[in-house]
C-alpha cells in the first residue's frame, strides 16, 4: 500500500480521535454545567418563591363562587319572613301556608322567577295572578320584591368578590410562571470557550475597543445570544453593525445587535446583546374608518418586533366611541409593555384579562387578536379572544383562522383560541375587526372575504389594506355602521 495512503488514514484517524475526544469532553462539561445550573442555590430559591405563589393561587381558586341568585334555603327564608310579617294577621294565612302550602310556595317561586327575568309582561302576569287571590297582594308583592332585590344585590357583590379572587389567583399563577422562567433564563448564561473569547478580545482591541466580559446564552430549540460588555477607546468610532460583523466572522454565524438607542459604541462600558440574524422580514399597513357619527374609533392596534418575532395586536373595544377606544387602547398598550418586558404572549393575554376583570365596568370588554410571526422559521402563531377571523393569502389560495372564544374581561379564566400556520415568501397576513366582517353579506361572509382578498392586486401591505377596506365600504354603500380596521402584513425572505 502506498505510503501516502497510510499517512492519509493515519491523519484521518487522528482527526477522528480528536473530534471524539472533543465531543466527549464537551459533553462532560455541558453535563457538569447543566448539573450546576439545575442545582444553583439562587435558582432553587426562585423556584421556591414560584411555588409559594402557586400555593397562594390555589387558595384563591378554592373559594366557591355562587352559581345562582337564590338557593332553596334563601327562598325558604324569604317566604318565612313574609309569613311572619305580611301574612301574620291575615285571616287566610292558615289556608295559604298550611292547607295549600305547596301551591302557595310554587306561585311565590314563579313570582321570583318573574322578578329575575326583568320582563315586564311576565312580571305583570305573575303579579295579577297573585293579587287575584291574596287579601294583602300589593303589600306582599312590595315586600317580596324588596327582599328579592336585597338578595340579588348580595349575590352580585358575592359573585363579584369571587371573580376578583379568581382574577388575583390568575395573576399569582402567572407570576409563578414568570419567576420559573426567569430562574431558567437567569442561570442559563455560560462563558464562551477560552479560545473564542480571547479571539474576540484580541480582534476588538485591534479596532480600539476594550472588551471586559463575553458570555452566551444558548438553550435547546433557541437561537444563539452573545452578551458583550465593552467600551470604545479614544478616537474609536466603531458602530454596532461593525461590531456585529466581527463577531459574526469569529462565531461562524450571522449576528446582529439588539439595541435601538445607540448606533455607535459608547466610551463607557455597556453590555450589548447580539443575536442570530433572522431569515424573514415583515412590512405592514393599516386601513381604518370610524363609525358614522363618531369622532373616535373603538379599535386600536400595535406592532412590535421583539426577540426574533414580529407581533401584530388588534383590539376592538365594545361598542364605539371614547369608552370603547379607552378599553382597546389599554389592551394594546399593556400587551406591548408585557412583550417588551419579556413576557410570553399567553402570559401577557392572561394578565390583561385579569386586569380587565378587576377593573371591569358593567358590559365593558375588548377583543384580543394576536398574530406573532417567527422571523427565523416563518411560522405564525395566533391567539384570539372574541376576535374576528384572520386570513393568510398565498397566490391563488386563502386560509382562514377563526375563533369561538369570548372577549377579554368577560370571564376570570379565559380560554384563548390558538393556532399555528406556516407562512412563505410573499404571503399576506390579514387581520380585521368584526365591523369589517359584519359589513359583508350575511350569507357566508368569510367566503366573500376570501374572494375579495384574491381579487386584490396590490403588493404593498398598506395599499392592500386600504383597497380591501374600500371594497368592504362599497358593499355597504359607503356607510360605516361600525368601526372598521384592516391590518395587513407581508413576509419576505431576506
């Protein structure tokens, strides 16, 4: 066998052994670091705090909530009070409450049902039947109705307190989840390999930048994040884009700086986060019109690009005008703040719902419609509460994402409708408020919407949204019977 072939096999064997050894030692190191991370005392303490919050939530969840206005015991107590006051000196008392007790009680229950229905015709019929055979009918009805209203008010207050307790329990539960996530992320930072760290320091130093510390956060199924604490030296005008280019070359993957307040490195030490660059970019546009005779729309929207995701949030306050605008504005503002603070979309939505339950005025609520596009994979995650359908248009095909859940602020424990759809280069995402859907023909409005979306030729999202809104207004003879908002976004590969 030729010597060069033997030499090649020998070199290959050495390289294979080197890679196996490297993999073995890196695996041992990663296991050791994972063990240290899993049993970090401060992480364990955070998890204990989280467990305490979950226990508090369970206490509030266990408080019973009244299911109906009047129990049998409450009804019996009210009727006994009537016997001892209004009927006490009535000559027919024994006839009503002894001889025909079952029939009298049945009629009283029907009266209470009529009071509860708040239907005038039903109440008048029940009252007329009672007065026709009761000697003190008018006084009896006044007293019974007064007692009923007191019991009803007590019930409403009790139920309201129970709702508030559950809303607080929801917040405790979400706080526990937040603390668990914070514990995982806070102690998942690792130092870079010494060789790579030294290369970064050396390269930056040549460019007039002093690097104090470098560490990374790399978790399963997530993208690489590198934190660098550094400052610019004298006469150094390095931009964050230039720093990202150097790190990209050394790390072997394209990185971008996640910072929007400074374009040039500061002369004082600051920590900059660099993340893997995304594969997609998104542009969006909006078309809106306010309900006739209203000066302000009850719809609000927000967009946010955070942590590799482009998020669109659309909210429709109940009704129209100032009050509806105030409710939906609170939803989108809180959602944006929660997301910027690192909360997940689900946690943000549940926290907003609990806030709305706690501060709810009678009949005030808002829809929640969220579309979150992963700019690495192109997968769009939807979260809906009482929202109108959303649509994805691709060439000659339209997909619908519907919701059957209730709006935020109506229930203490709200179940959101969720879905995931893969988006491709050039796809449109269209989100609308119910004013748009309601303006379409009553028979199969979603199918009519699909047809309209396929007819639009505009390639720019803003023009797309405005053209869709124009078509909807044309169907309604240019009369806006409700606030209408169309939020359109288009995704492209970078």
